[in-house]
C-alpha cells in the first residue's frame, strides 16, 4: 500500500503543528505541501526528522513555497519549471522508490490563482500552466509512474464547485483554465479522486469569508493526478475535512490517494 497526500497549508509557520499531528495520525508515504510561505533556511526539517520523515523544500519569503515530505529518501530532487523564467517558487519534484510500484515521479505544484480573468495575474497563470504542461509532456515516460499533486486553483467540472452559476465568468472555473487542466489529463493522467468517486461532490477549499466552511461553500481545486500506468493500482481517494475544523486552520484540507 502506498499513500500520497497533498495539502495547501497556507503558511507552515502558522500550521506546522497541524501538519506534524496529521502526519503522525495518518502515516502517509508522501505528503506534498503548498503555500509554505517561508525561505529554505527557515524550513523546519528538524520537525519532520523527529517523526521519521525526509523533507524537501523550495520556498520564498511570505508567498508561495512548496515541499515534499517523504518516509523515504527521494532521488533526483529538482525545483521550478525548466526553461521557464519565474522568481516564484511553485514546483518541487523527485523520484520516490515505492516498494510495490517501483520509482514514482512525484510533483508538488502550486498553480497561480489568477485573481480575475481580465488581470495580468491571469495571463501569468495561463503562461505558467502552458509551461507546466510542456514540461510534464516532455518528462512523461522518463520514469514508469508519474503523480502530479497540489493546489491547481482549478475546479475541473461544475460538480467541483458549490454554485457553478454564481461562479460563472470567474477564475477557478473558466473554460480557459479547465481546458488547460484537461490538457494535462490528455498527456496521460487520471484525476484519481474522480476516477473512484464519479458522482460525489466533495470540496478541498472553502473561503474564510461568509462562513464558507460551515455553509459548505467550497471548491475541489486540490488534486492528485496519476499516470495511466497507476490506474489499476488505485484503491481509495478521499478528502479529509477534519483539519479544516481546527483552530486557525488552513482554508484548504488534505486530499489523499492510496494505491495497492
């Protein structure tokens, strides 16, 4: 059994205890983090060492930042999108040696939010996703299995949004973003949650405002995309809402996929 999780923690400085407690309870083989919001020299490697995990981080002050927490040492760890000039730290990846599955290329990604469809930040989001897709396509096949995890800031279908009509014409649900998400799928990936939960509406993010979590005004924008080579090994895919109930929680909650 191999268990992989992803979680936008919205500041590891604030939520390190949440993360450590969650890891000790759930024992993932890999936990991918986004929005750590800290530089590499401030990252708490010692906290993960103390519970038997390796940790790898690509971060910057105040914004962004991604990490992979692993129960085994990763191989060929890299960061950022090759050939894409970007000061923002949004990618970290490496090869995980799974006992049952062999080498898995795991990516922790924090896709730009985009702000609004008519903004410069949205243009950046589109160009970032285009570069990401090109990199993934060029990397696909260099190892047997690939897993893309993270906060994609895209709700792929209407079922992944609490009120598609109200969100129409906004970021996270635009056809441009959904087409770019589908382009990743078309490279040779499956949305593991949707493969195993075809008609279930669950969310991974709820706005802090307007009692979003209490009213379940959420979106499923955090994903674990798995290469077709892993489809027959998928056993479980779910979203753990419990961390969103904690005091001072992240606005996101962990998404988990398990493989036999």
